[in-house]
C-alpha cells in the first residue's frame, strides 16, 4: 500500500479564515492526505495567512519563514496571498501563493507538490467535514466578502464583495454539525447582518419549506436545531432590531458582537462606518428593554487619524453610558492600501495612542467588572470547555470562545466537554465568574 502523503498546516487570523482552513483540510483528508502537527517529516506545509494588520502580516511572514526553515516545501494561501509580491519578495522559494477562499488553487498546488495516494477504504471524512475547533462548538460561515468600504480596512480588496450562501446550504451544514455533536454554532462572516442582500434575499428549500436568505429568517431557523446560536460581526443596520425578539424568546443566544469602532460622529464619518448617523446608544437601550439578558461585545479603534482629545473623551463617555459587557480595543495601524492613509488627516502620535488605549481599557474594565458582579447569586447556563477533577472551565451564554471570559465551575459530579450545566454564581472578578454546578 502506498504511504499517505503528509501535510502540516498552519492557520492564522480570524474565525472566517479558520473556516477556510477547515474546508481545505476537509478536501485534503477526502483525497487521502494525512495531517501532521510537525513541519519536519511532512511532505509539504500549507500556511493560511492573515493580512489585515501589519502585526498580522509580520506573524504570517514569520510562520512562512519557520515552515521554510523546517521543511522547505511551503504553499501559502489566505488574505496576505491577495498581495503576493510581499511574500515573494521575502521568500522567493515558496511553492505557490493563492488568495483567500481559493480552495481549488490550493489543492492544485498540493497536487503538483505532493500527488495524492487515495485509499477509499481508509480515507473517510465525516459528513460535517474536518473541524479545527473542539468537538462541541463550530464556526458557521454564511457569506464571503463585504460591500462596506471602511477606510481603515482592506478586507474587501482581499476577499471581494459580499457573496451570500443560499439559506438551505447554511442550514444543511448546521444540521450536520449538530448531528455530529456540536452544541454551539458561532455564526460568522465579514458582515453578518448584510446576509442575503447580494442575492436579493432569495428563497431556497430546507426541510420541505422555503427559507429566505435574510438575517432574521436564517437566525430563526438555526434556532430550531437545538444548539446555542451565537451571532458575530453584526453591523447595526435597522433590521437588527428584529433579531432581538428572537433573543428574548430564547431562540438564539442573547449575545451580539457588533464592531462599533468609535462613537464620535466625526471619526465615524472619516472611517466611513455604515452606522455613522444612527443613535446607537438609544437603540442599545431599547434592545435591553426587549431583552434584559442581552450582552453586547464590541471592538474599538483609538488613535485613528484626526482623532482629537475631545473625540476620545466622547468615546469614553459613550462607553460609560452604554455599559457594554465585553469590549476589545486596538491602536490604529496605517495598513498599507487602506484609504485612511490618504485622507490627509493628522496622524496621532504613538505615545498618545498608547495613553488612550490604557485609559480606554481601564474605563471598560471597571464597567465589565460591575456587569459581571451583577451575576453573583444568580443561576446561569454554562457550556463546559475544559473538564477538571473538581473545577471545570466553561462559558456562559454571554461569552464567546477565545475572546470573552470564562466561568469556573466547581462540581461534585464529573462534567464532560460540551455539557451544558446550571451553575450558581458565587463570585466574580474583573473578567471571569466562579460558581457551583447545581
């Protein structure tokens, strides 16, 4: 029997890129390739890169260099591959470079470098495909690309305009994931709430009924599958209000990941954010009236060109008013190719960016700590990520994996990965909760 060719894989970047990696790996396994963890001894290495920020590009280049040093046969794909000259200049010996979502090109490069030795009796792929996440949760990508043209972002240049998947395709994939034991579906795309606009909200058939490719309709149907449904990267378009009712009714998790980026109208206008003219603080108040359990996570940028002390103070005031549960903050980076570099606005000095970042994080930490303290004494549902002999680590319905907090659960009975248990919260710290399984 011919030995299975071995491929080592490096996946960098956001959950959308992780889904791309999963699709490539599924194809590799279906064709008889063995996935190995070490570059040494592999027949080739695939590096799925991130090209959003300069720091991410540096990490990608470092991973490529490491793979070349340890193996020598390297195929590069992902967002950074959309601008291949950067990679070729640094590493002229890579075997091939493809852009994001270029699954056929990646497989073509693999076939050329390492021909497959397929054995249909051994190379079985599960119906849900190969996943890089733990068994109990999975990312569900509903579209590719983005129609927005935010001035700080080059994603549309790398991934193109919005391309939505038919609702039936998304729902069938979600069904397979749940059937395979997935307890939490994390819905992702570049612009989740714009889902379907490019295909005019076309209907498709699923389970003998027609489902429209709309954010509300898709969310409602996903909520019928018996798994937690968590919505990420949701721009606050007006129709998002409709989904809050599903959260209040327990159809999807009361969690919204909305990248607000700033609150100053002047900065938002310079960023070309789609929600620049909306009164978001008032909308958030109404959302919480409809769904008191709602938790909002967001990301912000400080030090955007032209951001003044007044703009930054306005942002801090907005944070104190809205009291978002989970927040991340980035210091602005002048990404090559971003139109923000050509706005003619004055750059914010690095030391000012750092100072604003520190003040922002301190302000938000106090808000988050107070929000978490309000959970003490209450019973909440927790999904277990890491079982332990006496204390297990999990997450509440208000916490996404990797980016939010944890719940540490003491239990007399053994808990298993993926269990969803009721927990009485006994204490809180700045980021996490601690409680007892009941």
